[in-house]
C-alpha cells in the first residue's frame, strides 16, 4: 500500500530480547499449582496491553464478518508501524513541510489491517484510503466529508476524491473500489477519527463477486520522521 514518502524511508532498529539464566526450582515442599489450561485461540489473538484499538471493519463478503484492528505504539510491525496506521502532511513541522507539500505527498492516508491470529507480520485483511492527488486546500485540517472515487477514475485528473486501496483478503488484493464516502469527525495535531464506506468488485480475472466495506477509525499520529508537529505522545520508543 501507498505510504507517506518519508515513511518509506523509515528505518527502525529491531528490539533485541535477552534471556536470563533460568532459576532453579525451590527446595521447599509446596503444593503444586494446578496446570494452566491450554491457551485458547481468542487468547492467542489478544493484541496485548500496548496496542491501541484503531479500526472496526465490516465486510459483506467473501466471508462476512466484523474485525477490530490495532495501532502499535512501539512500532514493531510492518516496517516500523502497524498493523493500522495514519499519516498526514498536517503533522509535519515547517522544515518537513517544505519537502512533503511541494512533493505532493497525500494530506491524509488511513490503513486498517487485521493480523493473523496470534500476531506476526502478515495481514489477513487490510483496507485503506488515501487522499491521493487532493491538495491541502481540498482537504482542510478538520472535520469534513469527501467522495471515494471508483478505481476506474483513480487516474482521471478531472475526478477528485479519496482513493480506496485494493482490498487485501487473505494476503491477496482481490477487490477494487466502485466508489464511496470518507467522513472525518476529528482531525487535529493529535490524530484523526472518522469512517469510510464503499462498494468494490472482484478483479475480473478472479470472479464477479461484489463486496461492501464499512469502517470506523480513530488513531493517533506517530510523531516519527515526517511528523514533527504531532502532539499525540502515544508512540513508545524501545
């Protein structure tokens, strides 16, 4: 998926976990604790206390369902971010804006990803929107409602609006947008919240299924490279 140009150059060090020497069992006689039950699938999929709820996604097909996605404050996933992310030129400081804005970096991008059960770096489902060729003048820093253009109009300079990325389903980009709407309810120096919905069709070489997507999102800005004016303070540096 498309990310901010500066995010593509982001290089974060991997967290190195050390292992201490295993302690010997105590010699005192004590009642053995009951054996813990095997971890359930639901427990294995627990995102952990560090992750922040980011998106709620509802798909109508090919397997109808609702999913919750998360924003990782420690930046351990997906090239230092994820599995759900937001980026905006509005979160850049003055020096960063001198590069990003003339370079036509999208004013806003939102990505909601669903990870494999138990975590990992592979996404099972992912859906996102980008303001594409819209300039900041077309997308003010604040609430608003904007169209999502159909994939067939994505490269038409006469059609302005958000672009929905091809929907990732079980790691395969299967569906492309037929158009919809993005609604922003909060957009400030700490993050962005809102919703989007659109219909999409399966790529012709794969089939003729139609899918509808509804998603809500609420994520802080990260404050890393390219977001020097972010004031969320949610990122954790390991």
